[in-house]
C-alpha cells in the first residue's frame, strides 16, 4: 500500500545519518533526493586525539561536554584502534556529562551511558549558559568539539567558571567533493521539482549557502527556498536559516527534535495539497 508521502519529492542534505533518514521517508512513499553536504573524516591529528583519550583514562575528567553524537562515536572508535575501548568507555562514565541535544544522548545510550544534563536549548549558547551557572571551580572539563565552528566563547566560559578546558576535535569535514551535487540540488529546487527541503543540522545550512555563493547560484538558491517548504528539525537549524534570511516552514511539535517527528510534521504539511512535482518533467 502506498505511503502518505507517495508522489512527493523531498530533498535531504543529511550526511551522518543519511541512509536512515532516507529510509524513513521512503517507507512513507517519498521520492528522496539525497545530497550529502560533505564527507566526514577522522581528524589528521591522530596523535592529539590519542593523547586526549589516554589523558581521559589516566587523569579522569570532572565534567564532559559532548557536542555531537558523531564525536562520541569517533572517539570510541579511535580508542578501539588503540586497544583501549573498554577503558575509555569506563572513563566516559566517570564525569558529569552535558549533552548538546539528542544525538550525543543516543550515542551515549548505545554505550550503556547517560548524560546527567541534556542542555536546553541544544545549542553552543545553551552549553555556555549551563557552564556559566555550574560550579566548576578547579575542575577539568573535557570538551568534545566539532569542525567549522568558533568555540572560543565556550572555552572562555569554562575558564571564567574557574575550570580548565580539555578540548578535542575528533573529526573534520571534506566539503569540496560535494559542490557539484549541491549545485544540481539547487537547480532542482529553483525549477520547482522538489516538494520540500528537510534540514537536520545547522552545518547543512552554512554549507548550502557557502556552496551556492562559490558556484554563483545564491540567487537561484533563495528563489528555490521561497518556492519550496523548508523543514527544520529544531531551533538550532531554524536560527541558522534566519541568520541567512531564510525561512522555516515546517518543524516538529514541542521539543521532539528527532527524525521521526520531523517526518510526521512534513507529512502533515505536504499532504494538505497534492504533490506539485508529480506532473513535472524530470
């Protein structure tokens, strides 16, 4: 039996969990256009990551800020390559853990661990606010960071709280390979051949705009966004869209910032009208 999204074309820009997101949409009958924004690679600073893991094992952290689920998985994988996976997972269990949203929470859960605090709002600014009102004097605070973000304000907030930041950035983005795919996706959207655009991270928004500017197609991108409903998984993505003067048309209800509630919101919005792309030439 056809799903509720049968006939609708949805552009997704997910990279880390693209296969899962695509599968969930396809189960509802959607025609999914996949456009990964970048590939994710281990940082070339293998020695630095190894030293951080060893330090976390032998000099236990008092607190640990986890910004992304990808970062948690990459650190555990690196520890495994060092033959220290069990020791590292045990070390992750010792400090108070602060998670920036559901993705690091889910990554911890798969290790049998929990976060003492899930930061609200799930943003860097939310982390800074939490750090600023927490007694961290004399603490060593591990910070799992992520690429293409200036983390100086977070590092300063940890120091201002009287603590010592112990940062690590376990992965990098390779963005150049995606430019051709992004340009093609922008053309599809601007031509009205997409029923919705689904965004699940602020990095996708930045990369989309950066690639459009690099390819000379920013005007085309903005035209496409004006024509097409834009679905955001939560406030971090919506705020990033707003930064670039772009709108959010669809978002999950309440604070359910996950893929399935996002798909439910997309379904509720799109099925109010027939697929506008169904009769267009491909």
